[in-house]
């Protein structure tokens, strides 16, 4: 194969930033991949590639929570929202359904799932993560990969998954997107690598290199990370693709390369196999090989990994492989989405005002309640491949307002609605909101972050509500009427006063097409909330980082000027029924934990039982608790079940000073319950 063909074969270019003629020219040159091209245009480019280069193109796209860049596709809850389900089986079904829709568009590869951990909610991209915990992220992400890739990658319904961003975006200092993470290799291996190890175990066929850097070394050129750890140690046999224009960022943002040619050399030597959207890489790579500075075998090795994935996808035999077009927005996907949204509702506070009962006048205040963009969040046709605020959303979808209006009559309720606020405070809205609320028995206050505050490079220093939202809430609070607050946001927000002034608080983060309906069902008791938080809510932005599995050692163990506990912690989530835990036992020989769980209330419900452990004396400081297992149990009122968790010594391991994962002998503690809160956990000590 000529060197030019090889250099083109490891390059990926954005279809959205070139003319059709230029795209055809690249297709004929043997370009490895396009991203962000849909449907018929993909077929046309594939035809050019097969006729002139004889090697199929692989088409990639960001299908992050459904194939949501396509206006007719199914938009699921965000990854963070779906994490509230603690339901790997459901994530696998979402992955499968999404794969069908991506493939129906003639595409072969999604840049999903995200395995980064959200350790500081100032980061703009928290919504794309599975939250703060490495075990939950690994289990849910691996399930999504199984869904995307299926049992047979060559099937018309299967696509490539992509574990991203490798590695450490969530640990960047100050939660600054793509900034340096001041962590050691030991900490990276202990806290960040485990979910990506699960991705490799799940057979993920591509990894995406993170924009950022660890201890001053850009991930894009970190051969120890990509070659020694990912490919050699973990045995990753897929291909590594850079993130968008990472090669040029080595020159323009991180200043570790003097020009794009140097950067191209660093990126290939660093272990990347495909270069995303750095067009200059093509000529640079050819020159570097011809100058003898870049061994051609490195290009060959990269190309081999890419061609192997294309071969396993079946693209050589079926370059036009495509799922049936009726998969996009298919009725069974819509039904799946409704059940997914039901699992993602988290009830954070309830003093028994919910579910709403009796004849009542309801005032719904807050334009978040009726803005589908807030329900969708990031990575939909409103936001990518370029911002499109005027996109007309396609049905079916149900906003919170629509869900409440639809259900109110059957509960004998009348509903009024006022926008209450815009981006900036507008007294006129407040007055209207207050006058509507005065005539109501119950106020439902909808709030959250707005779409222009989330996503890439949208990190925020403050996590409070917008002033206009807080102003409306203050005015409503003065009426002395019960308030139910619904947070429709991409991530946790610091809302202690809102929580204090509300009789109940619910969230589904960005709940997708039917998140609004599921929240409405929960408010009316047609759904018993079962979600648990995959991420903690700080009491104040300054309390960050606020993740549950903190290390011991902080002398004060709290900031003096805010409560010790976060507002809500990982694993929190209430139900309309009650669950009791009794008879917990741990068999030290088989490492099996068993416990009785009983529904002691009068409503069927699903409890998500969580198992944590602590290594009580360890050679390095280890977290006060770590999640190592969880299980969903659906119980009728009065029903009891004994559930078991079979653990392994590896579950109890740590990464020692020599950067080796080991399980040390000594005293341990196992904890089991319905939240990571100490008050929710039964503890059993044992010796290993
Ligand atoms: C973006 C994101 C990455 C995405 C890629 C392609 O900058 O960082 O997550 O998959 O570019 O759109």
C-alpha cells in the first residue's frame, strides 16, 4: 500500500467543515474515517472510497445518549441521568437500541460511553459521565459497550463503541476542561483506570485520548499511558483515536510541540492510531517517514488496528452495511425510553407531600418545566455538530409541564403555569408567577441550569441557580404555600435554600424525551421513584470536591462555614415506600455477604442495595468507603427477600506505592444499605 494511502487511512476528518468535492477527494484518497456525516452522504462517500481506494471508510458520530444528533432519533436521558438507575441491563438495552439507530443512518461507530469520573461539578461535562464512582462507571459503561457492539460486530445492527476520554478529565485541577490533572500514576491507577479496565474487558474496540494532561504530560503524547498501560498491560486490541484536533493542541494549547509536524510525530510515537480532524497530519506523516524520523512500521501498526476493526465490523464484505431505516425512532425504542426515564427519577426530599393527593390547584412555575432543551441537555441536534437553538424539536417528547397537565384532570387537579424567569431577572415574570401561585394549593417550582451553561468549555465557578430563578423562588416562598421543587439540570447544583424551602425535591437531571413525563408520574404517585444519586450534591461550591469515597486525614473533617455533610450524597434516593435491612452476615471464607431486605411500606418499589468496603489499615491511605457491588430488588408491600453478594479478594484491593494492585491482609469492614450515608449502612468487620 503506498505511504500516501496509509497516512490517509489513519486520519479522520469532519464532514461538516469541508465541501462535498473535498470530501469526495479524501474518500478517493483512502481517508480512514469521517465524523458527523449522516445517511445518504455517507453512502455516497463510501461508494467513492470503494471504487477508488478499495478500503471502506468507517463513519463515526457522537451518539452519547441515543443517536440524538439526528432529529428523528430517540433521545434517552443523559449518561448521568441513566446512571441513577444503577441498572447495567438497561444501559445495555439503550446501547443496543442506539446502535440500531446509528447503523440505520449508515454509520458504524459512536464516541461513547464516557468513563471519566465527575469529581468536581464545576466541570461543564459532568452530564456525560456516569458520576463520581469508578465501580458504577465501569459496570454501566461496560454494559453500554456490550449493547453497542453486540455479540457479533459484523451484524448490520452493531457498531463500534469508544471508551473516552483516556484519561483524567474529571481530575483536572479546578475542574477546568482539558486542563492538567495534578495526580500521580499511583492515584491514576487506583481511582481512574479501573473503569477503563472494564471497558477493555468488555471488548471495547476504540479508545479516545483525552485533551488534557497528567502531571504536565499531554495524554496525546503519553506513550507510557497509551502503549505501556493501555495496549501492553491491559491488552487493548482496538485502536486509539485522538480527540478533536488534539495534535494541533500540542502546538497551540499545550506548547509541547513547536509545529504540527513535531506534534504529529509525538502523537504516533505516543500510541495514537487514528488522528481526529488534524488535516495537516497527512502531509506531516508522509514527510516524517520520508525523512526517516518516523518509522513506517508505526504507521503500519496503527493502520493494522484500524483495518482490523473495519474487518470485524464486516465493512470489507458489506461496506454499505446498514440497519433498516425504520430503526430510527422505532416504537420499541420509544417504549424502552419511557421505561428508562422511569428508572432515572430520584426523590431527594419528601415530607409526605408527595405523591400529591386530593383535589388541588397546582401552579407550575419556571420555564425549565416547558423547555425541551433543558430536558435533553447536551449532545443533541440542538447543540451539535454546531449550536442550533432554532431547531424544531420532533415529537414524541413530554415536558414536565405537559406531563403534569396531561395527568392533572384524572387526579381532580387544575393546573396553571407561569414562566417565572428567563436567563435574566425580569420583575414582570415574577409578579405573574406570584399571582398565579397565590391562587394555588401547591406550587411546583421547576429550575436548573440552561443549555448555554453546560458542555465542553462551559465549566462554571458557581453552582447556584441563576439569579432569576432564585429570585422567583424567594418570592414564592413568601406565600407560605407548599413548594415541590423539580431540578431539571445537567448535574448537581448547590441549592441548600431551595431544598430547605421545599416540601419535596426531585430530579432526573436531563431526562430526555420522557423525563418530564416520568417526573410528573412520580409527583402523582403513578410511579414510585427508585433512582439513586450517582453523584453527590455539594452544600456550597466551595465544599468541592465532594465525592463520597474521600480519604481520611482531614484534621477538621469539615469546612467551618458549611455543614460537614454534602447536601445529598452518592447513593441517596428516597421511595414512597420503606425498605428495611436485617440479618446481615458475611462469610469470611467465601467472601459472601447476605442480607434480608423487606418492603415495610404500602407501595411496591425497587430498592438499590449498595455494598461498600473499607480497608481499615493499609500501606497507603485508602478511602473511608468504596462501592464494590449493588443490586436492584423489586418488592411488593410486605415482601422480603434475602440477597447475596459474592465478592472477591480483588474487590478489596488497593494500588500500593509500587503502583501494583494488591489485596493486603488485615482488618476490613463491609457495609450494606440503601445509600452511602453512614446512617444508612450496616457494618460488619472481618479479617482477611
Ligand atoms: C469533542 C469531544 C469528544 C467528541 C469529539 C467528536 O471535542 O471532546 O467527546 O467525541 O470531539 O465530536
